[in-house]
């Protein structure tokens, strides 16, 4: 359910990420939806209660309220029950029985009581009935967006503990707590030195979702107070790490405490430290306790492992990774059984052998949850001594692995499957580039043209590898085609990559097209993850650690459909498969306009929700919600990257328990083995009742089966449903934080590139137009930006709504007379206007050339630059999808939030 909460009073001192209790406004207060007439909040009765019980995060935007007490709204007169607006129109709100607002009231403030089990059950019932009434009301008004107010903060977000910003010693009259600090001008240094411990200063967060904050001078670090005493105003230009400690009812601003100084603003290293801090990403060294859990440097596989594991060392096995990768957690193997049948193996580093439950290493891995990969830096989840040595599937040495082996025909049909712990020997490490070169040339070639970086170990020759790659490539294409027919959806655009100079500074950017070699590996990893999901969800239906991808936001999806329809593209978004088919047809139609197709893919990604981990027991009885929308599969998990994802380690342990249960069950009930021998899965390697293609439900539900599964779950310490749900929530938070950090660092390097260039010109396409601003898609960086042109002095704006046409022009007569000088911006804020008589410098001037090695190594496709005389002229007439030149530049960073600025790139003699 999507509820708009806007304005200080409505937000009630809630901060981005807080879990809040919300009271809906009367329907008459709801906002009318803008854009196409589509339902805004389709809510089904089945998922309403589930959404409530899981305490959905409501997005909080704008500044915060003064009228609050202890996280609860001090309702203003006329607002408490919306007496004039009849709140009962939306939800019957019983002030006498509502456990939140009526159990305790002190001085007009609602407080949350301590709930017993009985009252908790009562609340859940009331919540279900209330949400059912809300659902009915929303569905009755499909073209309105619900609005509401925050009643209370149920759980404060951890974002309150990771605030990044700049200190500011300039207060406006009437702001702040304690002694007021006046405008600092010529007496600036004097005022700074006169600050006392009783004073407060401002903290200006770089995250626009946070409100302005106040910091007590008394609480500042001694080194900072000393600098202020000496009149050092450069403190204002340093980023600080802080946390919110209080937000009293009387204050318009939350109170923050500065924990440490991050460094000078505008420097890449400082901003990277800030990004890692505000995303709560661990940068500390691994603890001595966790390092004590690692094997010795001279560690070798124990003899008993050879006795209990399947020995697969004589099978042709290799890894395919980026050339710079050092943590190799997956390998592929190939055996040709006949002209039509192949035995394909996916072998994953057996991390769970080294990372045992309830050890210091396990605790630290769970806290970190995921490895974080940002440009030019990696923050591993596990110590390098493990992730790059003992566990890594490096070539030329025996390694412990978890293997899945399928007998597959060349059309991708699976004949049989075996899953178990193994010992493998990788004969070489292949890079994606090298495999792509092999794919691009004749497969009959005896060896790749450049294999200097891939040393061979063991008995196999290059011709064996080339032949195996041919088999893998053909089967992977069949698997991908089968997935597409089953409804899988792919929304991938070329990835923006940066080129760096010898000092490590970005000097150019390119797009890296996705290689077929990446798809080859991906298909078998997807197949492995699906196979494991089937096994653990059937063996442990209440405590399987799975991954789901919900269906898209219907309102945004309908907007995308309307966008396509408006521009003459037929789109069927009734399912992931139909959407994929429609986009494939559009791609062919737009073969001469690839930029427009990139725009459509970017637009199609907006309705998509994030995939997330969950415990199967939390959605018991709702298996339709287990599905993965984009992959179009009913079950999915993560199994193939245990060196960099903690969820994969949990899945490994669960899979170990399933395998152990098989052995226990067979020992207790040997007659079941004889009875099912011919029908279990037909695998030539071994039969399996819990991990084979044909799951033996009768065996799992028998007394012997239940006892075996319970005993094995206990042995491998598979978390129970309650614990696993909490772990899933935490892993989701860490994964989202990692993604946010990666995106923020990419934006940082783009900002640094633009700051170095000063002005960079690119072509853009108009995505949206209106009377106040336009949205444009910048082709060079595949980003979307807005250009605001309202209230600009000297600029004439004509918005023709009937034809969706915008006309921009400048006054050609006398100087524009501003009625309110403070209100209007200048034309230069909207457009970089050049006089044709002046010399125009193109962005390519003084641009360092990328070395041949940089381009060849990455196989990048640099974008063409706009002609240096390619400027637009006034009057400028724009419609949807019009092409326009724009000028990008870096904003802020030194003493404020950094951003990417954009202006129209214009030419006029009236400049």
C-alpha cells in the first residue's frame, strides 16, 4: 500500500526509514493521481494483513514536525479525528477500543502501552479488519493517492545512527536551541572564537531526506573545539559523522552528536569513507578471534574428507571469472557422455566446512553479511586468508567443494541430478574476455589466440577446454531459451565504467556491453540456485532460506504501458514473459535507435521491486508469494557465492542437513532404497530421495524421515523459523546498503570526472515535459536528470498542454524587470548560453587519451562526442523524446552535498 505522508506536522518527527503507525486522512483529502488514469494502490485482501504484520517501511519525505512528544503526534485542534472530514469514511476509528491511541493518553498525547499476548492477538485481529476496510476504500477510489499522518514511531531506523554532513555556524533569526548564532560576515572569525559550550551550531546533512540538525558545542570533539577557539573556519568544509540522539517536542530540529571528522569535503577518499559510514558498512580489520578460526597456511585436505566425499579431480574443471578476481567460489566441469548427453557440474567452494556455526568467524561473517565491491576497493565478508586462499577454487590445487552434477541433453533437458560434497581440481582460471574470444572465433581452433594469463595444470590440454566450452556454450543457450519461453524477464543495460589515469583519478567513461561468456556462466549458476531451492524447501518447508521477487508496482507498470502506448509501442505487461516478449519486439523495431530502447529499459525497471531473502515458514500457506518474478520460477535461493554472501552459507548448511538426513534415513530404512531404486532419479552417480530430481515426499513425511531431518537439522544447526526470519531481514538490509554504497560511489566518481572537466556536453532525450521542469535522459552516462525552468528571470516559458509541447525563449527587448529579485533565478541557471561569435571549447579539448591497453583489456565501446558546434538555439521547441544538447557539471562536494548539475546547451546572439 502506497501512502503519501508530507509536511512537518504529518511526518511527526519521523525520519527516513522509521517504522511508523499511520492514520489515513479522509478520502476528500487524498491527492488526485497525476499522469495516466490508472489505479494507484491495487491491494488484495490476501496480502493486506501480511503487509501490516510485517511493519512495512513508509517513506518519509520533507521536513519534520514540531508538534510531537516521545515519538507520538500531538494532534492539533480539528485534526484529532478529522471531525469535519469524517475519518470514518476510510476506516472506522474507535478511539475507545484502539489499543494505540486510547489505552493511555496524557495531556492529549497518545502513548503505546505494554501489550500482553491477549492484547497482541486482539490488535492483530483489529489490524486485519482495519486493513480490509482500507483496501475496500482504496479500490473504491482508484484514481486517488491516499495521504496520512504519522501517529507514532514504532521502531526508529538505524539511519539515525549514520548521519553525514557539514557543520555550519550561520543561523537565521529564530532558529536553533540555546544561544543564537548570528550571520557571520566580516566578524566571522571573531564569532567562531567566541562560541561557548552553551551554544549550538547547525549540522547540514548531505542526505536531503534528513532534516537540518543542531549540535551542542559542548559535545564536539576537543580537537574541533580547539580549532574553533583558534578561529579555524575550515571546520565547515569537513565532512562529519554523526548520529541523532534526541528530538524533543519543543525543537524544530533533531539534536545530533558528532562522533568523528571524516576529512576535507571534495576529496574522493573522504566521500568514500562517508558513503561507507552512512551505509553502516564495516571497514574494520577482522578480529583476532575470527582470525583464530582460520586454518593454518600449510593446511591440506584431511584424509577423512577423501573417504566421505566424491572425488571429482579427474574431471575437466575450470573457473571463469573477471581477470582480476581472486575469490573464486564457483567452477564448471564437463563430461561428454555421448553425442547428445553431457554431464555438467557446478562446483561451489565449501565455505561451510571452514565457517562453523556459533564461532567468532561465523558471527563476524553474519555481521558483515556481504562483500562490498566499490570502484577500486573491495571490503570482503571473509578474511582474505580464507576467501582468496584455502576456500578459493584456485587452479592447480585440490579443493573442497559442494557440487551439483546434471546429466543434460544438448537441448537443455535435465535427465538426472546428483548433489553432494566433493573434492575437485581446477585445471585453469579462465577470464570472461578469454572465453568470449573463444566464443567469437572458430570453436575448432586448437587453442585460444591469447592464453598467456591462463596456465594449464594437470592432464588436460587446451583443445579439451575449447571443446568443453563449446558444449557449455551450446547448452547455456538452450537453457536461456527455455527460461525465456517459461517467462523469464531480463532488463539489463550496458554498464557504465570509468577509465582512470596513472594517479587513480577518473578521466573518461565508457559502456561495457554484457558478454556472452557472462551469460554462459550465469545460466548454470541460475540452474544450481533453482535446484538447491527445490531441495531445501521440500526437505525443510518451515525453515528454508529462500529469495523472492515480488510482482512490479502496478501503478508504475501502468504508467510505463501508457508511455509505450503514447509513443506507438505495443506492450503487454500481464506477466514477466509477456513483458519480455514485448520488449524483444520493440528492440527489433528500434534497431536504428538503440538509445530510445535503453530509455525504455530504464523506464521498465522503475516499477520493479527489489528481490529479498525470506524464511519459508514466514510465508507458510502462501507459496504463491515465494515466486521470483523476473526469473519466472516458483522457488529460488542463493547458493553459488558463499565467499561473499552469508545467506549462501546458511543455504549450504541446510543442504548439508538434507544430505545427512538421506544417509540416516537409508540406514534406518534400507527397504525404501530397494523400493525406490529404479525411480528415485535415474542418476548414474547415485540415487537420492531428498536431493534428487524426484523428491520422495512419503519418505520425508514418514516417522523415520521426520526423525532423520530433525536430527540432521540439529547437527548442522539450521536456524529455526523465528531466528531465520530475523537473519533474512538483516541480510536484506545489508544487501540494500551494499547496493546503495556501490551506486553512491559510482555517482561520486562521475562527480569527480565532471569536476575535472568543468563542463561536459552530451546529447539527451526528453522523457517528460511540464510547466515547471523537464526530465531528460543523458545518453553518455545513462542517467536521468531534471531541468527546472520555472521562475527564471528573462526566460519565457510556454507550456502547450493540449499538444504536450514546450517553448522556451529569452526576452529580446529591454532587460527583464524582476518584480521580486530574490524569487527569480537567472537564465544561466537553466542554460549554458554561448555567443556564436565566441570561441567554443569542446569537452574533448585537453582530454587525456586512454591507453590502448585500457580499451583493449576491457573491450569497451566509447561513446561518440557531440560536435562542438552542436548547440540548440532560442526559441527552443521541445516534445517528448526530442533530442537536445545538455551541459553537465559538478555541484557541491566541498562544503555541501555533491550532485550532478545539468543545463541546456544553447547558442544565442542575445546573450
